[in-house]
């Protein structure tokens, strides 16, 4: 099935953008864990546990990357993960082999997931929507809503620009690196598309200072 494309965006633009995000992660997959290690060790690990806290049943790690969330899955869940990059998934598969808890991994783009409707009790996307182009955000959110059970929950975690001038200036200086290396931005407009995607916000919390936000959502009833 082709990706959902907003009427104002040409097909060729959408393809080029998707290709850009995909090729970025194909290219950096072998370096990803190395580049992220300082952050992973310093603060990401404990936060990942907090992000998955309380989730049960069938869960989807959307944009699973190299599988950095695996250790944070609550015991007993039926875990699945997907990513658009086969190189990132290859590393996730190698990591999954070291865990007792099995994880089903699929190469699948968030804008066209290949799971049936109402599959998951919980869906988590960490540091993923900041990599998705504006014109694909609504399609990706709609897909998460589609595969989420009516009483399920979706959690999205991403950076935001700090209101503090010094931190914000540093983030702006780092934007070119973030964009060039990880195809990501500090200013994703994900919130703008919740309504169109049929999602209601349960709550929004900054889980690291004022720069990392977790948004909990549920499908509109
Ligand atoms: C910054 S990494 C984060 C990986 C992981 N969630 C983590 O917390 O370490 C972003 C991941 O999102 C994936 N991604 C970006 N756009 C995607 C899309 N449209 N569909 C599926 N995966 C996507 C990338 O391939 C990459 O693996």
C-alpha cells in the first residue's frame, strides 16, 4: 500500500524525503550505538524504563532502531518492534538475541504499518517523530492510532527547544549536527497533527529538564 500523502505535497517530494530519512539510518546504523553511547550511559537508560512503565499486553516499539529500549520492556509483555531501516533492524535483531524476552521485529514504515487494526495495548516511539517530515506526521500518527486497541495507549518521546535562552542557543547550535547526522529536529510539529489523526492527549510531561517531552495519547473514542 502506498504511503498516505497530503494533497498539498507532491508524490516526488514525499518519496525524496522518506528516502532521505531512510538512507540516513542505513548509513549510520553501524555507528548509531557508538554516537549515542554518551547519552545512553548518562541519562537515557533510566528514562527508557520510565517511558515503558505500566504498559502490559501487546506492545509496539515504533521506530525501534538498534533496540535500545529492549531492556526497558516490562516483564511479560508481548513485544514487537518496527523500523524503516533494515540496517538498524539488523542491529536490533543481534541485540534481541541476547534477551530472554522475545521481540518480533519487522521492517515497516510508520506511515504504512503492516499490522491489523487494534493490535496493540501500548505503543511507544522514542526519538522517532523528530525524524519524520512534517507532511508525514499525520499519516504516521494515524497508523499508530489504527493499530492501537481502542483502550490502548500511545507514548511519544522527543526533544523540544528549551525556553531557557542559554540551553536554547546551545540546541540551535547543535541543530545542524542533529539534522545532518540523525535527520532529526528539536522542533517537530507532532502536536499539530493529533486532532487530525484522531488522538486525544492524556498528558504531557517533561521527563528530562525542559528539553525532553513524553506525550501520552489514546485513540479518540
Ligand atoms: C533516533 S533513532 C531512535 C531509535 C530508538 N527508538 C531509540 O530510542 O534509540 C530514530 C529511528 O526511527 C526510524 N524511523 C525514522 N522514520 C521512520 C519511519 N517513517 N518509519 C519507521 N521508522 C522510522 C529510523 O530508521 C531510526 O531507527
